[in-house]
C-alpha cells in the first residue's frame, strides 16, 4: 500500500542559486567560487591540516559576504508559505537567508557559516555570528575551532531527518541547485510518487524522475509557485 501523504506538508529544497540574487556567488556557475579557489586548498580536511589559516580566511571572506547579504523575493515567498502549510526548508546553503526571511524550520545539510565547531568533538557547536575566526580560537576542550561546514569527503548533516520529511511531503519544490552534489541531491528521489514535485533553476545536471523543471530566476518564479500553493492550486 502507498504512503498516505499529509496535504499540509511542504518541503523546499534549496541550493546556492536561490542566494545568487542576494549577491552570494554560487560554486559552479561561470562566475562561481570554484573558478577562483581550488577545492582541495580550502574545503577538505587535508586543507585544514596543511594550512588552517588559508581555510579560515576563505570562510571568513564567505562569512563577511553572506552575513551582509539580504534575503530576496524567493526566500521571502518561501517563508510566506507557513501561513497555510507546515514547511520544512532543506538547504545545501551555508548562509542564513532562509532564517532571516522568516522560515522557522530550516535543515542545513552542509553546515552553517555563522557557526564554528570543535575540531575534537563535533557536537560542540558555537554561534559566532559575523565574527572572523583566527587560528587561536579554541573550544572548551582547548582544541582549535573550525568552521561548522561539511567539507568534501565528510558526511552531510541531518540526512535521516531530511529524508523523513521529504518522504512524507505532498509538495516538493527544488530551487537553485545544480543537483550535482551527492548525497544531498539523491534525497529528492525519496519523495513520494504522488507528491507534486518541481524544480526551478537556470540549469540542472539531470531532472530526477517525476519532477517538472521550470527554467528561470528564483526571484521571478518562486513567488508565483507560492501564490498558487497558497490558493491550494497545483503549480507544476
Ligand atoms: P551549484 O553552485 O552547484 O548550482 C547552483 C545552481 O543554481 C545552478 O544550477 C544554477 O543554474 C542555478 N542558479 C543560479 N542563479 C540562479 C537564480 N538566480 N535562480 C535560480 N537558479 C539559479 O549549487 P548547489 O547545487 O547548491 O551545490 C553546491 C554546494 O555549494 C552546496 O553544497 C552549497 O553548500 C555550496 N554553496 C553554498 C552557498 C550559499 O550558502 N549561499 C554559495 C555557494 C556554494
């Protein structure tokens, strides 16, 4: 027997593209961050072991940029969905623009730029807000603090929780992800066959089975989708 979906549950799955119009660069577009930095120099456990200062400076610059950016129309529209739905935002983003737009349930799969964690005990996580980190910052165990970011080669966070939400959602909207980073992108396959499922992006690697793709900018298209859903109409 198929799963009984709760019509009130909505999952929004987002990637770097939703924050692009807030002025935060994506990783893979032509002006993306990976054209300027080598992944292995700044976003791997090996990079941290070799040159922690370079890693901290990279994330300090990301933090400066992300904490001074503002939520755009797409982040705000998603927050409005809470007027009528139980909404879970599952994001690959490390910025906090969903929270600042008013979304109350945000699951970060790849960490959060405004947090640091112990390099000895990953359960020791600290809010650092806009602060720039230095190599002298330590946790309560006196171990160096590292950015609370999932680096290449590390496990993503909150996977089981995200999978459970997506399995039971009646509506799933994907915004601004190339769907090329796994296992995060693989979560979309856990959605129900019966759920209404759509993707908004400029480009995607491969449209997963059962999803409808609309090409366009998040700030133009997301408010239209949200309006339809608030009127209890289908959008895809
Ligand atoms: P990605 O860089 O691989 O892909 C971004 C996608 O967004 C592309 O498909 C692109 O076509 C689309 N896009 C660009 N501008 C758009 C717009 N205005 N409207 C709609 N779509 C737009 O990003 P990803 O899939 O999220 O995966 C990359 C990883 O990069 C993630 O793990 C994430 O943690 C990290 N990242 C995060 C941020 C952030 O927190 N804002 C920024 C850069 C990278």
